[in-house]
């Protein structure tokens, strides 16, 4: 299977499980590639590591939800996998700047 198709399948899987505790291993198993090669290929093709991609997607969704709903920052932090609102609010949020 070609890498572009593998990464596309992986991104679909990530998006479907974005609010869960998703790992490189889970995603690599889904696309039937070793975690080592998947992590390398994902970074090379996407320009982000797997963790950076997941974090940026979660922050992007959180930013959109922050603007379009009445949900509190505490609830958003918990929903998107942060242990506390402090850790959530101190993230460098390059994608959220465009929402504001």
C-alpha cells in the first residue's frame, strides 16, 4: 500500500478517535504498519509528529468550540484531554489565532 493512502487512512482513524486516548501504536496497528515506520512516515509526509498533529487538531476543535458555544474553559480542557485548565490555557496555540 502506498504511503499517501496509509496516511489518509490514519488521519481518518485519528479524526474518528480524536477525543480518546489515541496512540501511535493504535493508529499504526489500524493501518498495518509497524509503529516505528508509521511514526517516521507520518512525520515526513505531514510535517508534524503524530503527537503534534493530534494536539493541534484538538486545540483547533477546542478553539472553534470556545467561540461558538457557552462551554467553560475548564470543561473544554477536560473534554480535549488536558488534566487541568492551566495546562490547557498555557498551550502554544498557533491555529487558534485565526479563530479570534
